[in-house]
C-alpha cells in the first residue's frame, strides 16, 4: 500500500520553504543556521508517522554502521512513500556506505527530481563523482550544492581538493 504524502516538506508551505532557502543562501550572519535546521527538519517529515519511523530506523542503522539494515528500512520507506525525497536521499546514502554506487546515484537522482534543492544529495553525488575521477562533473555538483547552501564545509573541502589537483598539488 502506498501512503500518500501531502508534500515533501510537510511542516512548511512552499512559500515558507522559499524564505528558508533565501535565508540559508546568505553568506554572512547567523540566520542561515536556523534556516538550515528548519529545512532539514522539514525534509525529515513525510506526512506519515509510520514513514517517519522507517526513516528514523534507517538513519539509526546507518549511524550504527549497519548499511544493509538501513537499506532494508529505507527500501520499505521508498516503496510506500515514493514521493518523499528524504527517503530516497537516505537510501542513496545507505547504498553509498554499502559500496553500491550505482543504486546510490539512482536514489540521489530521484531525491533531486523530487526536491532539486536537496543539497546533501548534491554533495554526496559530487563526492561520488570525485571518487570516480570525474572531476569536472564533481566540481559542477559541488558548486550547485554550495549555491543552495554555501555553509557546507564538506562541499567547500571537495572544491578545494579539486582545485589543488587541478594545480598539480595534493589537498
């Protein structure tokens, strides 16, 4: 049975989400921190307590280092809530940590189709592209991610590594 999901960010209206993303994009000040937390919280709410529980179980399994258990929980989630970007993003991360880059990339791409501003998916895709030696594509993905959320140290570090490699240096 597929559970209907009201919207990807169930707790926020589209206009409220747009405001949060505008705050997040500010390079200075501290308002971005609250906006980032609010967006992340909204992304973790599917609109169904049962689906939110599956997400929580999947994330807990990942935190415990059990990518296979996480994949199981998150597969149940995406099968029952196919319009929930957070589920696809989380399962993509689980596949990545399980060493399954093909399924990881497919799930991250689905998360981005559902929520094009999902910067964690963009950053993880950039990391995967960098690991595959596709530096130009990785750089473009890091840049796209940082355009949404310029406060990500992981994406900044990735760009610095690629810039250092381009100049023939080790990062």
